[in-house]
């Protein structure tokens, strides 16, 4: 399960950086490397990034040390 976490995290970082480049420079890594958005390899990459987002969202609380830590009682600080 740890390997899946690393793979999904890496794909999310790649997808996030791609969206940053699209937003700032209108430059899409997928189109640059694999052709148009209709290219089968581009579509596979986009699907894998989307599935990674779903997997991380579904398993985040279990995998995240901050989210799984017990919250302090009211009035106490961390």
C-alpha cells in the first residue's frame, strides 16, 4: 500500500505542476510530451492523475500523520 501511496502522490504533484503551468503560461506538459489531449498516451496520463486524486482523497486520513493525530482537548495547544 505504501508503494501505491508514493505513486499516487507523485502523479498528483505532476498533475498539480501541470495545472500551474497551464494557468500561468498556457503550457500543457501532456500536450508537449505526448501530442494533443486526444492522443491516447495523454489521455492515459490524465486518467491516472485523476484516479490518483481519488485514491489519495479516499485514503488521506489513514495515511496522513497530521490528520490521524488525535486533536488536543479544547483550550490546549499542540
